[in-house]
């Protein structure tokens, strides 16, 4: 097994025995043998499972490496938090280039057994100093929560709530504001009659969308779909409910789609895109993404779903979701769980999910901190 190199600890005021080490990414061929990356991946996965109660987002070191690597649209940096020689936390700092680097995603995850020592507070101060130095003006983070007996927090939108648990109390103490609640929903394939029931919903949507046809592809995106897919991805960053998070508008083109596709495939994903095409103009105007990695019975993730505003009112959301699920189930019948995230105020999409049979299984928070 290789050992970490150039991981000189960052000089900051941490509790006794704790150190912060930058994660030096290995070459892809070395990912599975790199001690630092293996420790990072293990603690990352354990922190996520402790926070959410689910292991859907667990990655091996090889799968995780593409997600940690910078690209032309983001600068990604990571650190490990050590207590002695043991990794007990991971840190992520991702600067978004779409708004000139004014926004960054900042994540500090510490295993429960190492919490309460002041480690997170010290690391947070370091990240904020780094952010200000680099011209970042807004920090963002998305959190997962398991049900607790704690009082609840409600965002300014008035939709949904999360518990005032350890994570929430930490962020509030650091001056973050809760802006939005995400609902985590799950659909389970369990009975034989689900296919005809889902097909009936698809046919209902199809009847309301007579001016549209369904087109599908697997990544990598075919050349003839790059422009239309890129435009819809751009609109996803402006049209989806964002509360007061202030997320930057993303500019997508064919090269960015190819870059996204390569990252997905390098992480071991199979990704299906289901889109609605306006027959008269050939414009792509709605889409849904389903993805899966690992074994053929692993959990399916329903990622983006969007209907362009000017094409709403024709049941296109129901059309692409049901068409996508039917095709996916035919090709991946052993993947019986489908998990998706939606803003609690996004009633149109939540209504479609509920009609299909998705049920809530968890909630998350979208937080921001505006730096002085």
C-alpha cells in the first residue's frame, strides 16, 4: 500500500492531538492503494451514513477519485482530520467558477466519536479565512438528518423542517442560515402490478403531450443531443427552486456535457437520460436522469428532472419520469429502490413523485453563510 506524500499538516489552532492534512490525490491507477485516499473514503462514507442513516452515497476510493478532482468549472480541495494517526473527519472546499469564484461549497464531517472537542469549530475558522482570502463571498452546504427528539428548524420558505440536532446547532453557532429543506423520497419495486399501473400513468401523460415524443439515451450523450441537453442543464440551475441560496447560474455547452459524462462514467455509473422532444421544432424541453453504480441490485438514483417553463402544462414531468422508470426497470430489474431529492416547496415535482408512488424517507437542509 502506498503512503501519503506531501501531506504536511496545516498550521491552525486545533485541539490537542488533532491535525489537518491536505489530501494529495494519487494517479487513478494508484487510487486503490493510496493509504490517505482509502482512509478519506472510509471516513467520508461513515460520516454520511451516521448523518443520514443510509449508505446510498458510499464510494470506494476508485469511485470517489473523479468526484474529488478539479475541472474547468470547479476547484476542489480536500483535507483529512486526524486524531493522532487515526482519520476522524474529512473536509471539502469547492469553489464554483460560474460566478467568478464568489460561491463555494464548504463541508466539515467528523465521526460522532470525535465530535464535541472543538475540531469542527477550528476547521471552520480556517476554511472561512481561506474563502475570504480567495474572494469567496458566499458559502453553501447541504446536510442530511435522521429523526430525533430535538426541536425542529423551519426555513424562511415555510416548507418542511429538520431537527435542531448536533449538525444544525453547529452551523447555527457558526453563523449559517437554513434556507431550504430537501425531501428524500424512495420508490420501491415490490409487486408485479406496478408495471401496468406505471404504464397507465405514462399513457395518461402521453395523451396530454400529443405534441411531444420521448427520446432516451445512455451516457455518453450522443452528439446530436449535446446542444439540447446542455441548454436544459443550464436552465436547471435557474428554474429549479433555490429559495434564497443564491446559487450561481451555470453555463453549459457541449464540452461541459462531455466533461460531466466522463466524470459519471469514470465513477462507474450507468446513466439513462429520458427527454421530451417538441415534435414541431425538435427542441428538447424536459428531461429526467436515472443512474446506478456497482452491483446490479444497487440503489438507483433519480437525479435531475426539469420541464422548461415555456413547455409546462402538458404533463411532461410525469411523461419523462414514468417513461424513464419503465425503461430502467426493464433493463435493471434487480435495482428495486429508487431514491430522489426535491425541494419541499417544489410541489409540482413532489405531486408527480407521490402520484407515481414515491414516499418520504428523510429530509435534508440547504444552508448558506454570507461572509463579511
